[in-house]
C-alpha cells in the first residue's frame, strides 16, 4: 500500500488554519453573539421596567358618549332621503401628579400626538374615521373632517396668554394636563336614502333613529385602537397604546334610548405611559 505524500505542507497547514478560523467565527456568531443579544435585551427590559415602575403620566379616566343622527338630503326636508350616522365623543383625562406632585419639566407636556389609528366594526356598513373634537362641543353632534394624515398633532398651551388666544377648533392640549384629550369617532352613511314611512312625518335625530331604521347594533359596534405619544419638557418620550371596545347595546336598550354614556375602567397597568429608553 502506497503512502500519500504531501508535497505542499505549508499550503495544507494554511488551509487548516483558515478552516479553524471559520469554525471559530461560526461558533462565536451562533453562540456568543446570540448570548450577548439576549443579555442586552434583558438589560434593556430591566431598564424599561425600572424607569416605568412609577409612571410620570397615566390615563386617569376615559369617558365615551355615543349617539346618532340623520342628515336630511331630500328636497324641502321631507324626510324621504336620509343618511344615518353614528358617532361617539371620547374624552381621555391624564394624571401627571401621582409620581411628581408639583409641576416640573418632567411632568408637563411639550408635544402630544396620536397615531397608529385603526378601527374594526361588526360589518362593512358605513364609513368610519376619527379626528379631534373641541371639548366645548362634547356630547353634541358635530360634523368633523376626515384626517388627511396618519396622525393627530396637538397644539400645546403653556401660558394664560396662549389660552386666551387659542382657537379650540384645532387640536389643543394644556401643558399641565388639565384638559382632556378629546376625539370624535364617526361612522357615516350606515344607511343612505332612508325614508320615513308614509304614516309618519317625524324621525329621531339621536340614537333612536338606529332602531327606527332597523339597524342591528352588532353591525356597528366597534373597536378603536391608537397610540398616544407625549414628549415632556425634558425631551423625554412616553407612549400609551389605547384599545377601546365600544358596545352600543345594553340591558336598558343602550344607544336605542337615544344616547349611551360609558366610564371606562382604567385601573390596569396598560393605562400607564411607558417611557422610551434610548
């Protein structure tokens, strides 16, 4: 049996060294880097939990007022061409003094905006959107415009002079969190070309119209999700995802009575604003 002779010992040795380096690199990449990433993630999670143990901002309460309306498009307002809509006014009150009792740069607002808005309903009836609504028009019907961007940005009122000259027709919020974040949910054109019966010349311009038009509330119950962003006067960022599941029905008739008021429980940790750790 002939022995295999290796003529180029240096070349073989070099190849073996390269293979060993490649194996060491793969081992580092698969083991050490993964372990390092896990440690980094754990450290980041611990840091976030530590900084959010006592939240600077949290949601104190959420009020929802729901009703409906009918827009008469017929000639001479004869109630023979009605477009029926449902709307909800939402007021979100913030608490900024449970951790920091006095007003400081830490618990006052420099910027506030809402994004990641999504809506799900029980059917494809109507056209849904959300926008700002003046707090002075809360719990009354007001036609609002559909958003032309992907977020609602609030003007921040910092002084009494600004307050005296502020137009509350545009999104407005006080730096000290003393007013609520106010929104309106709109579901328009749930029914179009609706006409009153021949033996009736009246219609209810509130939630009762939904029952008069035979609208099943399961079709227009909705879930509304969005994220509130806050930047304080230290330029620290906070976020709070909000998830509202609105049921317009009720044992007493719900919105069919004309209107429905809800006070949402906000006792859970999910209503705390999370500080973004950079």
